[in-house]
C-alpha cells in the first residue's frame, strides 16, 4: 500500500506490530540520506502528527509512554537521566518517516519503578522493553531506536529477541568499550573517571547550539529524576561505565538486521572511539552528523531522515523516485 505515493511497504512484508518481522534477508550499509528542507518537527508536522501521553502497567507498575504517528510500529528509548518528554520533536520527526512510535519512560526514570537488583543491567532493561511492548499490544517493530543509554538498551532488546525488530538505529549509543587511544596504550570506559563523565556532560549542555531550548527540558526531566531517584541514576550509571555491547551488535548484523550507527562530531560524552567500536561491529561506515551529544533534540529533522533510512533498509518501506517528501510527510501522521 502506498504511503504519500512515495513510500510503500515492500511486497510480502508484514506490518511490524502485528506479526512477522517484515525485514529483508540481507544487510546493508546506511543509506546516504540527502539533506532536505522540511517543516520543523512539532510545528507544521505537529499540526497533523501529535504526540499522545498514555499509561500502561508493566510488572505491576505504572509506566508513562508517548505514542505518535501511524503505520508500522517503532520503538524509541531515551538517554540516561531523561524521559521521552525531552524528545518530543525527534519523536514527531521519527513518526513522519512513516511509523507509529512508542517511547516509554524506562525503569528508574520518569517515575517508572526501578528494576529488581538482579535485572539492573542492559540485558535486564532489554527484557523489560519486551514486556513493555507486550503490555501495549505490539508484537514486533520495524525499527528499534535509542539515544545514548537508550541505544545500549535497544541493542540488548534486539539481540535477545531478533525476531521482534526489523532494524536498529543507534544514536550516540553507549556500548563501545574504548574510551581513548594513546600512543602505545588503549584505555577502556572502565578506566574513565567519573569526574570526566560529569565534566563532558556539563560541557555538552553548555556548548549546545540549542541551549535555550535544551535547558528547560533538562530542568523538567533530569532534575526531577535526580531529586526523586538519585541512587537509581547512580546505579544505572555504574553499569553504563562497564558497557561492552560490541559482540551483541556484531551478532545482530550477522543475522541480517540492518544497523544504522550515528555519532555527532562534537560529542565528548560518547567518544569517537566508542562509535568506531560499534560501526566496525555492525560492518558499516556509520553516519557522522554535526552537533553535540544531544544533537537530535536540536536537529530533529535530521534524525527523522535517519529513521527513514533505517525503515527503508529494513524492507518494511521501499523508496520511490521523489527526492523531497515535503508537506506530504507531515500529513502521513
């Protein structure tokens, strides 16, 4: 069935969220998505595509989540210390790519109950994501996407149950074990001092081109998380420092799931070396965009382009000749 007369579900591909993965059998490097002019997410796009906030019960606890768009189901997982609210514009842009996005507040953040001690790991979070999708009635997704910490959780989710995801999009994801390379010496993330994480996070926020927009989001999300659950944030931060998901990414790519690995050129929180670890594991060149660690909040249109690329690679959507989706993209929601 055609979407806007420009993108359509691939022949034989089933809609993720119902049954079947709807993915192609081969692996490809990320498509080069040309820069295009598009309405700002949340303005013209937002007029026809709205982000709704809902509640669902997972493991006996209330979970708030956002949902936007129509079409094949997709998943977005937020970064450490935040919740989906901070990603309103990227979520709307992702939805205009032609999917129905589900974005939960993960355990320990946004009021969601923290996982049990035995489950406080990337594997545990990945299993929780599967239970969340079960609770909202989603069988599988055309795209699993995550930013930073959320990228690591997305990786664990897809690795644990590859039949539930047709593609994976990692935006400045944690999971690469290399912190820095020096002459004759390789330092891992475990060796990275906590003060350096804090310093780079602060520097990223201050230097962000969207500082005026970013600060209120941090005040709304990060500060309440820190006040209400400081120990939970600390515990999550501890296993993030030990993250090594290279083998998981390599396995995901090996079974034929397209992996899009993205990094921003001024990110010092997740270094270039960690990005290289993941793109090499996926067997792709990777995509480097302009910006700091939180670039997708400042440039949601570019994030939507990359989501579209992943959806096309998954085989769920096929691209037609028209180069610019323009206003039709907004009306797809």
